[in-house]
C-alpha cells in the first residue's frame, strides 16, 4: 500500500512539474493577450463546462435556497467572519511584500474585529477607517517577480494560473477556519458554509454575466488574467512604489 502511494505521489509531482515548466514557457507566446496564456484551452473548456454543470445543478440551487432562507444580517455576519480570517492572511502577505504599514493596518483590522467585533461577525474596522486590503500568496509571488504562467481551470476552484496554483493550497488553508477545528463534522460544515455563502454572494452577478457574455469562458478567462496582473507589465504590482496607492481589485468570477 505504501509503495502504491509513493508511486501515486510521484505521478502527481511529475504532472505538476510538467505543468509549471510548460506554463512558464508559454508566458510570452504569440496570439491575443488571453490566448497566449491559455495553451490548454481545450482541456480548460472541458473543466469549465464541468464546473458550470455542477454549479447549475448543485451549487446555485443550494445557494439560492440559502439566500432565500437565511436573513440578510446573518449572511452579512457570515461574510464578515470569513473575511476576518482572510484579513489575517492578507496581513502576512503584505508583510512578505514589504508593505509594512499596510500589513500593520491589516493586523490591527483583524485584532479589532476579532475582539470588539465578536470573532469578526461585526466589521467594526471599516467603520473606523481601517479598510480591507485583500492579498494572497499568488500576488506575493507576483511581487517577488514570479511570472503568471499559463491559465488553468480547476474543478470546483475555477480559474487559476500556474503561479496561483502553486499558492492555492496555502491560500485555501490559511483562509479557512477549519485550520483550528479538530472535529471532522465541524470541518465539513464550515467548509460547506464558506462555499455556499460565497456562491450566494455571486447570484445576481452570475445572472448578469449569463445575459451579456457571448462566450462566458473567454470573458471569465480574460477578466481573471486582467485582475491578476497577467496582461502587460503586471501593473497591479506597482503598488510597491510610494506614489502609487494600493487599489483592491474585485473579482468578476461568477462561478464556484
């Protein structure tokens, strides 16, 4: 059994290595901005269609029911709770990016909401001027000079890139409350709540996207790459210069 597991892990590592190498090689390929970063488009579209089917048949109906049943103040408190956990990880990444003042502010935001805001259920920090600056390890890799790499669509997780894929496990673990929960049932319940609540937030945006996008795959791909600083010279990361203020970007993604 152990030998079989070792062989399985070696295959996974081999596939990841090939993805990283080929993705980095494709970074400056020919074609339109989105196309040159999408060498696996045929495969990505298949995964995208799978995600769309899963969303239409499972996630969206559950999220709609959740939105109809759960009162808006409770959904807002849930947003605040999960967002507060993300603030702690943002503070760490801002520190790694060398943005010390912003890191301290995010740390203060997390501390204030965790204590006076009842574990983050109430967002007091925004009311006193401590705005959220969302950062993740993928953006930190970009600040360190790591290229975006090829565009990838993952089952459940949706749009990503080679760079963001390498950061994905750390970002998911660090922004999940299950990190401090030992009970298996509680872990599952919190993970499901986080997923359903996040999907419920995009119900209206998803309907608008379905109505305006001629090719939903291309629209989401180009929007994701633009938001992650993949086009041009990664202008998103010019926030490191003193004269360029940090401007948080919002995700246009409507899928899971």
